[in-house]
C-alpha cells in the first residue's frame, strides 16, 4: 500500500497511472501537479487525483480557471506540501521538462521518497537527474511505460492503459534494490510487465521501433497536407493510410522533445532507413519485381513473427523480464 503518490503531469500517461492505482486499491492519496491550473482542476473534478498543485505560483488568469473548475486558488498545494510524506513521485511530463521539475522538487525531496519518470528517452533523463538532484539521484529510478494513445489531457486517462503492457526500468547503479522494487510494484499494480534495460540500450532500441516510426508518420502526413490537392488526397485516404499514420495524432510537443533528446540514435536509424528507401527506389526504377517482392516477403514474415511474439508476451503478467 502506498500512502501518497505525487504525479507531475496528469494527462494520458500520468492520469492513467493514477486511475490504475486507484482501481487496484493500492494508494491512499494521489496529488496531481502540473503547469496548467485549469488542467489540474479538471483532473480533480474527474476524480483522478485527490489534491492538486501547480509548478509555479498561479497567475490571476490561472486562479480564475481553477475557481471555474470548482477549486479556489487557496486549494492549490505548494510543492513542499505536495511532496510531504510522499512514497512515490512520477514525472509524466514531456522529457524536456524533466530537469526543471527535478530541480524544483529537490529541496523538498524527503528521505524515503522514490522518484521515477515515464519519459520515452532515458540517457538524457539520467543526465538531467544527476545535475538536478546531485547526491539525491539515488532516489531517482528511471522508467518508461510502453503504452499510449493519440489523445491527451486528463480526459484521456483510463484505468486499463497498462494492462499487459511493458514497463522498462533503467535502474541506476546508485539505486537501492528496495527503491527499484517500489517502482516495479507500483507498475505491477497497474498489471504491467516489468522489463529491465540500461539507459543506453533503451535509447537505441526505441530509436528504431518507436521514435523513427513517429518521425516517419509525421513526415508523411505533413508532406500530403502541403500538397495543393491535399483535400482530394485525404478524401480518398482509407484504412491503410489511417493505420500507418495513427501515431501522427500524438502530442507534437512531446515528440519534438523525444526526437531532440534521442537525436544521435534517431539519426543513425533515420540514415539506415533512408538507405533502405534508396535501395527500394533503385529496384522500382529498374522494374526489379523480384527484388521488391523479396523485401516485401521478408517484411511480411518478420511482422507475422513479431505479432505472434507480442500476443505471447502480453499474456497476463507473471514475472519480470530482462531484455
């Protein structure tokens, strides 16, 4: 049982974590903290969190928004009050905000409080944590839940987002086994499957299978949207286009930060993909049907194998896995 959990960023990821913990009955109180007072008020209104705070003192406009949401400005917790007696802190904000948030909470971070994150990159997050937390970096256990949708904000939060999904923990040498286990247990309460990688391994893997696909989806939709006959093209775009570009509906701010944070690994994967495209273009230009079919067949076979493996891996969780 967790007595108190604080979540920075109560949108899809952070809000779903909160809903999952509440559904499992393993937390007594959840505090939501974010940049937008109105968004925090909405999270409170929806019952995702039990109390709220903002990362900066509310402006008069923010105060009005909070009051409109049914919460007075006086009801906003300070960071010190939000973090007092906290067992677990989750950072579910865009990765570019990680260092600023950690620097803000560092003076109020009590012994016994464990901090984790949900960022899609890890090497930059670890570097930021070392700068912001100093000796307290031992209390920071980096993590990454492999789950998501194309919707954002508190209204997007659901209580089963993490069921059967992987959560990668990239523990630091300074972390105690007990602190790592606290993070793992929280995610297990959400019915997630725990995997473990180093931060460097994590970033290389996800540059290939997550960050590059997002870049490609954004690029394709942007390219078509800029064409003079874009309306006609979108009119006839059907399920194949929808499936291929689904992830282009994700948060541009978040994926801007991820792309820049994992720049080196992403550039390596992008260069390899561009070489593959160049080879396919050469085959197409030469009318090399056999060559094209070999590539298509290999891709089809690999995808079938992957789908089978995914269906097996996402069975009800039973034990942690090292990748």
